[in-house]
C-alpha cells in the first residue's frame, strides 16, 4: 500500500466529513487518521456541528466534489437528525466515492465495471477469493440482505458466476440452505446465528457480523454471527471476529482511496 | 395510460436514438411510434448514420440531456461498431433514462428508491405481483443472471424480502433448485429449458425468454424458455410467449416515460 501511495501520479488524500456524529464516529475518525498516516495518505477531517442542516452538509459535499485536489471523500455516520444518509451519499461524486455508497457505484457492480465497490462487500469477496476457491458454479449463501452489505455481496458473487442464494429473516428452512453452501457469508447482525450443524464440511465461511454482547462473566465483548468454536472444526476456512472483515474493510477503503487518486 | 398522459404537468414525449441499427431496430422504432401515438405520447426519432462514431452518439445524448423539453430518452441497439452500449447508456441523464440502463438507476433499485427500473425486470416483477403472491419469505429462483434482466430481477425480489436464488449456466442441480421455487423466472434464452418436472405445483412461472426457432413444420416461430404445454398443467400461473413479458416490457417503458415527464 505505502509503495503504491508513494509511486502514484499525485498525492493521495482522504477527505472525511464528520457532522455531529457520536463517540463511535470520533473513534473511527481518530483511527482513520492514524491508519492513513501509517501508509502516507493525507487525512483531512471536515467537521460540522451536530445541528448542521441538510443544506450545510450538501454544501460541504459539493465543495469537496468541485475541488480538484480532493480525490477521495467519505462521510461518517450518523449524520445530524433530519439529514438523510442516502441523500448525502448519492451526492458524492462517484469517482471520489471511496466507500462505494453512491448508487451509481452499486449499479456499476451489476455492469461489472471497474468502479468503487462498497468496502465491506468488497472485503468479504476478497477474503473468499483469497482462499483460492473457484467461484464459478459454486453455491454461495448470503445470510442478510442489507443495502450496503448483503445485496452488494450477492451482486458481486453473481458477477463471479456463482449460484447465489440471498436469505433474510423471513427465509424458511435457513439451515437447509446454508448446509448446501460451498461459501457462506453471514451479515445478519445476530450473535451465534450460524451453528456447526448449519455448515457444510469444508465450506468457506465469512463472518461479517460485528455484535457487542455481554458475556457470562459480565464483560462486554465483540462477537460475530458465527458460533466460532463450533463452526471452526467443520469449516474449511472461517474468518474471525474481531479481526477478519473489520480490518479488511479498512484496508479496502484505503485501496479505494489510492485507486481514486490514481484515476 | 392515456388519461395520465392527458392530465400530466407537461407534454409527454419520448426521444429515441437510432444509430445505424438493423432491421429489428427499425421494426421496434416503427412499433414504438405507433404505440406512443395510441396513448398520446409525442415520439421523436433521432437517426445517426451506421458509421457514426462514439463522439457523434455521445454528442447527441448530451444535447438531449441538456434540452429541458426532452424528458425521456431511449437508445436503440445495436449501436455502430466501436460504440460501446454501456458507455452510451451510462451517459443518459438518470432522470430521463426510461429504459433504466444507467448504472445509477440499477443502484437505486438496491437502495429501494423511486427510480426508473430496467423495463424487462420491472415487467417480470409486476407480472409476479399481479398474481397476488406475497413475496416476503417466498422462494424465488431466477434462471439466467444477465446484467439487464437476471441481476436486476434478483435485486428487485431481494427488495421485496423474498429468498432469492440466482442461477446461471454453471449452476449444479438446477432442477433441484427450480423444484423448490414458489416463483420461477426464466431469462436464459434457451428454448424449452424449463420442463414440467422442474416446476413445483402451483408455482408462479414467468417466461422471459424470446427465442426464434424453426419448428418441425419448417416454419419459424417464437418460443420462450418454458415448455409451455408441459408446464401449464402444473404451474399456478404461467406467462405466455409470445405475449406476456414482451408487451408488458413495452408498457413499462411507456409508464417510465410518463413518470419521467411527471417529475
């Protein structure tokens, strides 16, 4: 990453918007600054007050869109009350949209174009591909169909010519489907949802869930959707939580940022 | 339709681009003009020569995008050699893109926004909904995963909270999957692919295939992907070919055209 940053056509920078936000967003922005520094990406954080209105946020996005030195834009969530995230995300110039949240970038996936793909979906598919599995013709089951994770993963796997099964909370006989999966991606946000009996031996399992729970010892900890201790012995590959998709998503954001500067 | 055209805020018109094209495109444009006349939509056909280059086609699209009286644009295929369809389609202003071929409109489906949805996908889903089936939690199998039909249908059905299974030519045990389908959509372009034994009793079956074949009598005729005579007795609903999705797609183009003028 650092080498690509140093060798690029122009300085690589990431412009992040934080309007109001919360403690989680502050921590994320702080870590983002450190991570960018580590690989030589300039980080510019643009803060707006918690009572900023939609015109103020839109105005900032338009200013960043128009500025030729700005090549990569991301927007921290949550936004202030009354400012709809999808409206703001749609406004980001699609070639600077390094989180891949502009609908044009999601549509570009369908068309199989080189574009900025939503980072968590991209991270999941990169991890699957890193196992060396040939996706064409393989059966992939995705648990959860959110707009920013489950649906884009499904489309990316369709693009790879897999047989793709998209499930959600209304799906009947979920276990009957997951047991047939060569590749199983869980992005449901339900701790322990995927148990050992739901996994085909040797399957590639990607755990996208990041759930905060209180353990039996009374301490808070972070777990995925997959019952790790049960599934690890039957799966061929299993991504951990914490670790796994989380840091890989950050890496994809940085790669999209470098790609955007390279354009 | 005619009533909505007459009562709209401004005159409804459809501007079609035909660059070179072929006999099929000429027939399509001729029928389009007649159909538009029947419902009171102004039809403007913009012809470019068969040797038009990419700059000429792009220039015409940009002119139509900029013209405030133009509210609906569609581009006939094929385009001249060397003019890539997806590049031209991406250039159509997304609010005038009544065929729903701009990636932004495909991405808007993922986000569940009111937008111009690809006409054949929209036609298929409208026909499914017309049966009164409750899609939430139902198992939907789509045979074929093309960019403009199979993938957008899959996303539309995900949006309806169905369990969605996207298959393609590499899928193993296709019949095992289709037999579980409450809703079966075939968009593979393979005559007679879907036989009686592949259909669950009572299923809703939508046949998107439009295949020209030579029959046993030596005459050319149009058939779908579904073996109609075999499947009709087991399916709960079956759309015919010819008829069915074809004319419904034209209707969706006209509805998108009226919607675009209403904006």
